[in-house]
C-alpha cells in the first residue's frame, strides 16, 4: 500500500468513526448523560475537522477524496453496523472505532515516512 492508498483508508475509517460517534452522541442516554454527551461531542468534532484535512492532503498528492457513502462503507475497516445500545455499549463501540482509526494512522505514518512524505507523517 502506498501513501495515497493509506491516506484514503484513513479517510474511510475517519469518516465512519465520525458518523458513528455523532450517532452515539445524539442517542446516548443514562445517568451520565451530560458527561457522555459532552465527551462524544468532542470526539465527533475532532473527527469531523479531520475530514477536510485528510481530503486536502489527498489533493496535495493529486488524488481525490472519496465521494460516495457506499464507497466509504464498503472500504472502511470500521463496520457499518447499527449504532445502538446502552451508554456503555455506545461508548465501547466508539472506543473500538478509535482504536481501529489509530492503527490506520500509525500505518499512514509508517508508509508516508518510507516514501518521504514528512509533511503527511
């Protein structure tokens, strides 16, 4: 996999993590609603900010950002299962997605370094 391919993978995974954390934010309930709601808001805001940054990095490499939800859901390592459950299940799902995304970023750093794209890594 080269830098463009891995950066595209990061886009897929980031977009899915963003969407699922936003759904969790809106649907979470329970005793810790306020703190869970605020935590998830910070997570999805951060992930949403990354969408534009990743897309701009892709353009800097003469590639285009994915332009189809079907493509994103098909290629993301993060599953497209319904986002539902208790607060603990929603938070656990977001944590799992962030761990997958972290691995995608680590792979991007490694590949970009190997290919000399220091500005990306």
